[in-house]
């Protein structure tokens, strides 16, 4: 039996086929307004194999010169990110157990050969809030470890319609995507995978939130 690190909840098959199709449709609208861009590693400028965009008041971006950060505008168009679609806000309210709304939805697009190396998500100020991940399209092999890069990892498959909720002591766990399982889903028009992550960036209960 596979034991996940404490604070990580995998919910296989949460979204029905029609809910997945609706999400793909709203993501197409987001991408039409905020085109996918190729993120670069800080300092080296090495391109990542995943392409990205965002919706919500803040979006995660990275480039050679300025590195990892959240910003309110698209790095190429300079326009504000599209609003967070209601369906995603509803899903966050239903699943996150967190009072405040998410501020960023990072949209990752994996072509058949894309992967994501082991990393931590630590560019958010509010680490008390969970991260909610939604997988669409081809399945992938996902890997999660501990708070140190050297810690033992466990791997499991993420299929289209699966959710992963990450919180508590795993919020800073190392994780990555080793590979895609090509052709395992008919959801998208072509091979590939979309992952959405809903995140809180700035502290909730700060100014103006009653705290
Ligand atoms: C475990 N995305 O965008 S989502 C990322 O499938 C990212 O595209 C992966 O890692 C993907 O940063 C994984 C699941 C996930 C997201 C955040 C986590 C797992 C996590 C944060 C801490 C531990
Ligand atoms: Fe991550």
C-alpha cells in the first residue's frame, strides 16, 4: 500500500468527464487571453519543458533576469491575468478548507515529453493555505518527498480528473513530474497534460480582511 506524506491528499477521479470538459473549455478561454509562455530558469535562462500561463489577480512567472516571482501581469503581453473562473473558485471553496479565496491559478501545459524536476513551491507568503491541484488529459507519474531534497520520495500516477490537496507539513515538500503516459486520455484534442494549481499568495486576514 502506498503511503503519502502527511498533509497530501490524492482524490482519484474526483471530476466527472463533463466537469473535466467544462474546465478544458474555461482554460481555453484563459489561454486565448493570456497565451502560454516558456518559463526560464533563474540565472541560466534554461527553458523549462512545461509551458505556462495563469489566471487570477496574481500569476507565477520566471525568467533568466528576475527569477521566480508572482506578478499581476502577463510577462509578454503586459496585460492583467484573466479572472479566476467561477468553477475553480467553487472547487476551492468545496475542497480547500481555507477561508480566503485563491489568488493565483497556475496553468501548466505538458507536451508528450515535458517533465518537471524536483522542486519546492516556496514563492508564496501564505504557507498556511493549501495548494489545490487538478489534472486534465494524459496521466503522469508524480513524485513527492520530504522537506529536504535528499529525502525518500514516493511516486504515484495522476490521471485526468484527479485532485491533489497539499497542506500542513507537506506544503514545502519536494515534488515533481517524472514523465507523461502518452495517449492515456481522450480529453484533450492532442497528446499532453494540463495541470491547474490554485494558490493563496499573500497572507489572508491581512489588512481589509478583518484581521
Ligand atoms: C506537493 N505542478 O506547478 S501539482 C507546480 O503536476 C507543480 O504540474 C505539478 O509542481 C504538476 O509547482 C504538481 C501537485 C502539487 C502542487 C504543489 C505542491 C504537489 C505539491 C506543493 C508541495 C508539495
Ligand atoms: Fe510545484
